[in-house]
């Protein structure tokens, strides 16, 4: 993360890729590329890291920030940012997106 003026650069996590900010800008979903890869959520300051899924990718926040859709092994899943209430929506699909 870095301030708009280019100062204050700091690393929030190691091996993190493809950050997706929550709608209220308080959390970030991201992929971590170690081993099989995994999908994580953390607070905007880099604290409170929670792993959502092993092998997860392409996170997409719901408009209200209560859920995250993601791809895992060719199936679309939805989970809360705390990693609970996981359920599969469909298989054979990639890059989950939300529509109003």
C-alpha cells in the first residue's frame, strides 16, 4: 500500500496477488500463491487475515460486502468474509461476478 503522494509505502502481506477491495474499503480479498494457492481476506491495514479457500481465485465482493464469490477448481462458491457459510453455486463456470 502507498499514500496518494507516493510516500508511506508498506507491504501488507507476502505473496499476495490480485487484491479486491471490499465495497466499504475496510477489507481486501486476495490470492496467495504458495503451494496450491489460496484465497484470503484481510483488514485494510494487513491485520486479521482469514483463509477462505485452498485453490480459490478470482474473488468478487457482493455489493453489500457480506459475501465473496470465487472460483475453486472450476466451481463458483460463495462465502462470508470470515470464511463461514461456504456453498457452491454452480460448476463449470469461472470468474464469478455480481449483478445488481
